[in-house]
């Protein structure tokens, strides 16, 4: 890491300035890096990439005697591409329960989360370029099941959600720019696009939503670019080294994320064939030996050419056309405004020889296995709900206890009693002399789990299938209570001045309305 600070301490420091008196309990899960080949699945050659999952769970206590209750959660993915010295941070989901004390800590938590990875001084990855991607789509709930049924939860509308994310991006960009004043070669670029809206319509909609929100927008020194970053050359892209005219492959530009409309549209383009369809068969005629040899060579050369050519229409659709056609996608124009927000940060750093020798797969202190994070998220998304305060309290306790229990380790299953093979088994002599078949005794099953074994290699058409990803040379991290207390969990007591209450307009203060009488015109 660049500094001794970690993500957990950075988030706690940001929460300490919130108004009011309360206790925050924070759980941060960061998985060890693992090889990942699906970020640019249609790139040729496919870049070597490493993925880390990041999960942040924040619970709150009104006082020491009150129970804990989840108020906010963040799920993100961090990609590292060493060949281009680029990193990609994808904000997958952000959700709240609406059951916390005002003001909500979501804004401070998300802003500190983005600043931690965007600032080269605190970022855990030593790279020259960072791209932060986000797809804003308003929904009632994301990470807390049935939380939309809670009456005090107020999800943001589609326009207000896009305006909120744009304000968060601007604040983070201004903060990072102030930290990079000494480096003249640093660059920060902000891009956004609302499918189905022109630049004038998008600017007017977000400006109106920001003016009507509780937190008015602050003036930013950085200007936004309405469009995509795949035609610029200021900041290095993670996979591409030139424009579309050089590569002729859309798969070199558009990254693929989980639950992202760009990825689904990219798959459709890659697996779409020509519009001609199946052609009629050519009329058969007697073939000569020379014709057979020529057709074999043609098929072989065509087969080699198809291997080198990107699939589908990836060579015909440019990034500009891709984003123009995104405006007609059903999930982008289904009556709800959506937005794509991208931040690019370039800060070429001086390479450290000691860091360059370390493997990108080497686990760092405090990191957990991907299987542990998967079990925690499965418990959160399928095992609990947050429709009422009582259920939210119970769900919070279950998830937090599961995190601590997984770090502490499962209790060992007692060994099965050992039976000596040489010990004779008593047999009733009357059964042997009965002269009739006997029912065989059931085989005793071991009470312990079977030892892990390497599965046989996969085969397809009688041949071995070579996996795309080689196994991780480093063993899975072993978590403990020391890991839990030093890196995963922490709490902080906040005791600041309360948030000033809003003035209440009473009926007496309302202006009086004068009713004018209408005089009827007399008939002549």
C-alpha cells in the first residue's frame, strides 16, 4: 500500500464529522486478488487482469443500550491491469435502509470510499491511471431485501439520483485535484451520459434536481464532458492503445461488468451474425481432385482468419455508434432516467523497485477469501430482511455475527470412533445355520467430510479443455479474530452538534387569501 492507512480507518475518519450523537459500527471486506478474464472478453489479445471484491457494511446505534441496525452498504469491484498500469473501480451497488438517524451517513461514506481509491497517496494499487465507472439506476432496494416496505425509507428519484452521483463525483474530483497540485503531469477528466437525452436536456434536468435537493450543488472547478472517454487520448485506457480506426474492435474499449447494460449490449453485438442469414446451397456438380484440394486450402485459411477476427459486429460498430444505440435500449429508456458516470485520473508515478517485484496476486494483511465474501452477501441478500425495525435489528445481528464467526473459524467436527480391522465381528450361529439368504448390513458412512480431491480435467469431444485462468499460486488467506479486530471491524462514537432543525411553517404564518366576489351583469 502507498501509506499505512487502510480503507476502514479512512471511512471511520469521514464518519466522525457527522452531526449528532451516535455510534457507528463498520465492517469492511476486501478479497485477495484473483485472476479475471471477463473484463474485456472480446479483446485480442485479452489483457491479464486481477479482481478484488469490496463490501462495506455500516450499522448504527443511537446509544450504547440501543441495538445495532444497518443503515448503509456499498458493493464494488476493483480491477488491476498491470500491462497498461491501469486500474478500474466499478461501483456495483449502494443501498440504505432508511432506519438511521438524520443526517444519513451515505453521502460521507460514499465520498470517502471514492476518495480513498482515487487518491494516489491512499490507493492500495500503484498504477498510473484509474477509471471509476458507475451506472446510476433508481430502484427501491438493492442490497437490503424488503427495505422498500419501511415507511421512512425515501429512495431518490431517477433524476435526483443522477444529480446526487454527479455532485459526489465533482466533490471527489476537486479533492483529488487539490492533492495533485504539485504534479504538473496529473490529469482528471469527468464524463457523464444520460441515454435518450441531449446535452442541453441532461444539463437542465440535473441542474433543476440539484436546486430542489436539500444539499445545493457546490461550484466545481472541473468541467464535465457529456459523452464517453473512448475517443480521447489524454488518459490511457485500460485495454486500448489507440482509436477505433487502429484497432477495429469494440471489445478493446468497452469493459464488461456484472449487471450492467453495456455488457449485455456488447454481448448482443458480439454474437450477432450478418443480416444475410443462411444462403441457398450451391448446385452440385462433379468435382475434380484439384477442386477438392483448393476447397480444403480455402477452408483452412478461412478458419485461421476467423480465429483472428473479433466475433460478430465488433469490427463494424464504433464507440460513438455504440453509445448512440445505447439510447434506444429498453433498460435505458423504460420510463426511468439512467446515467453513466466515468472519472479518469492520470498521475504517472515513479516506480519503486521493491514494489514492482511483488506479485499482483500476493495477499495483503486483512484481506479475506472470495468465498467468505460470497457467503456473507448470500446471507444478506437471501437470509434476512429489513421491512421493519425489529426484522432489521435481527438481520443486522445475523450478518454481523456471521462475519465474526467466519473469521473465528468453524468448530472442528469430532472424529468418528476408530474401529480396528482385526477385531472380529460377532455373528449369531443360528443365522448361519438357517439356510436362507440374509440381508446385508448397511455400510457405515463416515461422519467427517471427505478429504478434498482434485477433480478430473474437463473434456470436450474427447479432448482436454484448457482453462482460461491458471490457479492462484498463493494459498487462501486464513482469517482469525486478530484479522477481524485489526482490519475488518471497527467502531466510532460520534458526539457533535446536532443538525439544525428546519423551520416549520405554521398555518398562522401562511399568507391570507382574499376572495373576490363576482358581480353578475344585469340583463337589459
